[in-house]
């Protein structure tokens, strides 16, 4: 018989990301952030490859990234409203962790599984931050997929991509609950 952990299950059943625009200071300092990163790094990593890494972005780095967004957005022909939204995503933030998908060369683990692992790290980091009492949100957006932006702004290697930007801070107001998936509509039971 399994040993239940009702508190952990209740947390997972009620967890709710906090919109990044509602997050403010204080943000976790380095000692407070280390357990969150440690928890995220416990994500299954397919053969101990650790096909991901973290870049902790503090206010000055986020300001620098926000200043890069308009130039890249215009060069790519991005809609002005989307440029403003991406600029604000970085410019209004006080702390974000870029989770970098960094697949390792191997014949044993397909690259796509390594990329999935980086996505799992994003969710683990959001959940760790929420469990620690912080507000947190996982964002991406067009800038995170622009090779020039991530190479110049984050100094990523050519094989690396951004799995997500995890914004962490103090929530100013809890978000309302939102509709959740209809499990009957998305679940298939196979018995034979």
C-alpha cells in the first residue's frame, strides 16, 4: 500500500501560477533561491545528462534585455503590441530565471526527450517557488525563440534554446481560479 502525502497532493491540486505583472519585490535572494533551483534540478534528466541549465536574471539584466526587445521586434516585423508586451515582460520584472535547454550529444537519449526534460524543469521551478510562498509564472514569447536575441542577450551556445523564463516575486493579489480541463474529454482508458 502506498504512503500518501496529502499536503503535497493538495498543493498540486490547488496550485495556481501568478501572472508576472502582479509580482513585485521582495524577490528571493541567492540563499532563498538556491533551494528552489535545487528542487527544479531534481527533475528526471534522462541518463543523468542534465540537459538544461539556469541563468538567474536580476533587475539590471532584465532591464538590458527589455532594451533589446524593440530593435529585434522591428527587425522581425513583430506586431507593435507584442513588442510592448515583450518589453514589459523583462522591463517590469525584478527577477527571472531563464531555463536553458542544453541537449547533450548521446546515442542513448533522443534530443526531444532532453528538451522535454527542460520543460519539466520549468514547471518544477514554478512549483518550488509557489510551495516556498512566492508568486511565480512561466513565460516564453517570441523573443525567447529569436536566435539573435537569445544569443546576444543571454550568450547561448548554438545548440541551446530557452525553455522558459520563470518570473518569481511577491504576489500583490492572488489570481482568481480559472476553468480547468474536462478530464472526461481528454482522458482515454485502455484496458485491453
